C-alpha cells in the first residue's frame, strides 16, 4: 500500500492552484469539474501517482471558507536548502510563519508556511537523490 493523495477543501480554487504551483513549485497535474454535484477538483504535486503522492484541492461551489478544526496538523514537504526555499516562498508571495531553525528537542531543520486557506505546511530540510521531489 501507499498514500496516493491528501485532500484539502479550498475556498478559491485558482488562488490555491497558484499558491501550490507558483509559491511551492508543484505542478498542476489534472483538473476535474463535476457541475451535477457542484465541485471541482485539482490535483497538484511534484510528480504523479503512483510514484508520488498528490494533493487534491477540492472546491465546492459557493463555499469560500472552511473551519479547519483542531484535528488537522500540517502537510510536510522536503526542501534541499530550507533557507533558500523560504526565500523563494517569500519572493513568490507566500507566508513563512516559522523561520528555518532546528525542531525543538532535535537537530532537524524545519520551517512553516501557511497557504491561502490557512493550512500549515512544514518544510523539512532533507536531501534526496533527485528522485524525491520537494522544494529546491
């Protein structure tokens, strides 16, 4: 088994697509509109299934915001150079809510970004062999 995607409900689909593609460097993989049931889906990611997990952005017609509740924590994305990744996020209009630094009680370097709907995204500095995607 493997994780295929994570779904987030968003209040403005194009704003969210722009954030994940222009600010975090993902690719818009595909979209699907279902007028009968009043929703549109957009899948973004650093690669496609089945080799990479995707993020499903779900827009329900007429709903412009959601309460996130207390159960949601964050998404995590790897970054080869977290300082450069945060600089790129800021340069592209993103909001870094925790600057790069070691995680409390450890040495892993992390930062946090918030998307336009308020979802938290943890950036974790981790080098891959070029196969893993993530922010560069």
